[in-house]
């Protein structure tokens, strides 16, 4: 459920705290928005109501007088997994231009595949001159799991390149940026996976998405490339490896992993035709935190639930 929006009287009295690792630039921005000094968290909670900006809850008792937590991250699964969420506390998150960044990351790897960039790079390392085939992204189908802000941004950019985009969500319905939206687990999803050239995951990590990409979904593919910019634990690595080895998955680009960072001996480094990047597809910038906090502050001041509020029961 979404926590209660603090009333105007509570917001007027609330102290604003920032985690010790929040950048000074962000703190100054928060002070300009709230019109009050922002205190650095010291491990103890104030006696009265307080708003907290950071990546993790303070070390003090979780209940305290927290009325609103603004996360500097887009994903809140680790935050919610740390323990029961303080009753009634509003949770908002930072998205900023992450959708745009992640969309360009996805398109960049798709273009690299179509232009044989990995093969050209390997030839260069061997001083080999040999023509390699290239193809257009236009006309291919990309199946994007997750139709929220990030998934919709990915789809919009791909559509601009004449890629057919299919969104997969819990229930069918329209979503911005997509040519078609189907329900997860439906016959329509299986049909689209079989026709896909690319499969992209932007899924958050919840009880319903853990191990979401397993033997059944990978088994439905017919040579698609897989890009994960959501959460690593949504992928069954055994199933992915099997699909890579038998060709059902042409390539994999993994920006997120179940365990980060992976050690030198981790098998992810040895998966065939796979590139692992360092959870860097959508790094949050300081200005993103300030911009999104301001939008949330304005909504709360008007008694409205912010667009970036998180349903703590669903995890997103």
C-alpha cells in the first residue's frame, strides 16, 4: 500500500534529514525546495516528524517519526527487503532521466549487434580485415517486459527507429510507447517471444518477478537477444546459460546480476556470447534527485499522492 501523505501541518513541522552520503549539491537543492535547513543524519531520529532523503533507512529504530522517505534510487526492492516498512510512512523514489539513459543503453547494444561491433572488435584485436554482415534494427520486434516509466521510455525510442514494440505487463491494457501490450503468462506473450528479435527486461524485483525469466520463457525464444536492465534476480542463470548454449538466445547483455559485483570466478564471465556491464545503464545523477524530490514535495504540499510514490506492498 502507499503510505499516507503527510498533512500540511505535519509537513510544516517536519525536519528534513539527508543520509551522510548524499552529495552537498543535492543537500543545497533540498534546502532551496523546502525553505529550511537540511540536517545530516546522525543515527538518531528526531523527536518530531521528519522527512528523510537517502538510499537506506537510518540506523535508528525504523518506526520513529518518519513521515516520508525519498529514495535517491529508482529501485526500492533492497530498501523494502530490509524489514517491515514504517507504518504510514510515504515512500517516493528517484527516476529522473533514467528512462532516457536506459533506453539509449538498450538501443546502443541493439545497434552494436546489427553492425557486428563485437565481431569487428575481435577482428581488430587479431589484425584481421574481413567484411562482416550488417542489418537494420527497423522491422524487428522487441518484447519489453515492464511497461512503467522505464519500459515505456525504451519502447518509445525503439519505435522511433521503426522497431515494433510489444509490452508485457501483469494485466493487458494500453501503455505509452508500445505497439501492443500483452499479459504476462498469456498465449499472446509466448507468441511474441517466439517472434522477437530482442527481449528486454525492465522489471523490478518482487515476489512475482524473482526467477521470472526461466526455462519456460527462454524456451519460447527462437534466437532472440536478451537485455536485462531491470533486476538480476529476475533471471534464472541456469536457464539463461542453457538457452545461450543451444542457440535459443543469440546474445545476452546483462547490466544487473543476482550478486553484485560478481567475483573473478563467477560463471557470468564465462557465459557464451554475453556481455556484463557494471549496473551502469541508468546511473542516477544529482540533478535527478533534486528534480524528482521537488515534484514530490509540491504534490505532498498540495495533499496529493506524488506520481513517484511507491506501493510498499507491491514493491514498485
